[in-house]
C-alpha cells in the first residue's frame, strides 16, 4: 500500500503558514494531525488534498501530484470540512448524494448510497431535513456521511468530532478506523487529545512547523 507524501511544504500568504513540512500519511493507518489554532493543520490538509498549491514543495499519491492546477481535488480524494460545506437549500440526503453525482454516479444509486451513509452515522431519519433545521452536531455527521460516501482512497477530515458528544465522537472515530482498515489513507486534524490517542500515528504542528 502506498502513502500520501508531502515533501518540503512551504505555504506563504503574507506570512509563512507552513514552513518546510515533510510528512508521510501511510495507507491503512489512522493519522492524527494536531496543533493549536493557527498552527497550519487546515492548510496542510488542503495542500495534501489538492485544494491549495504549495508555495514550495510537492505532494503526491500513487505516483501523481495532488495539485491538479485547478484547486479541485482528484476523484480519489474526499474531505470532511471543518466548516461542513453543506448547501443550505438542499436536504441532508441531497448534500450527501451530490458527492456521488459529481463523480458520475447515477442519481438513483447516489440517493440510495446517501441513505446508507446517513444510517452509518445514525441520522437516516434526518434525510429529508433542510440543513437549517439541523443542529451543529447533526450537520457535522451529515458532513461526515458526505466525506465517507465515495469510499475514496484518501480521506482528509478536519475537526470531524468538534461538535459531537462522547457517544457520537466514538461512532465517528470507529468509522474513521474502518476506512483505514480497508486500506484507505485517513488523516484527522484535531484539537482533541482523545482523538489523538485513538490514532496510530501522530504529527503535531506549531506555527507552521512540525514539532
């Protein structure tokens, strides 16, 4: 199994947000990326997943660059975003389904798989709810369902448990573990020591540098 390699990553926007960071995210391993707010966790995930082009350095997986020149991730990459990124005018089910439709999956199949993904996070009963009707924790689980549903080779999750109680945090961690065990590359950016303790490998950032 190959890993996702980030080598010599520097990212500067007015100031250096990342400074010569080199990490490997191995397949089949649940990886934690920790650090205080502003340490560069989200920026590193965004570069690792191909959303941002580094100022210097390279990121690659399976022999190809993660940066595709557009800011769109490769089809084999999925994100759970810290800000959820849900579309307010769509239902919970539609927000999950759209991740599959964008990859060319037939709409009926996409909706069926979206239902199963919502059930995976114990929110199948919320499928018809509009986003504005959901609590923060429910929105976070919808965002998890959308990130997990493609079964992507690379899953990058930014603070996926920050709004969850202990029971639902355990549920999400178990599902992240399942993704790693099927051979995926799974990286979790987190402030939570309990999440870090649940992972196999831990990288810590502070002021844009590995500590």
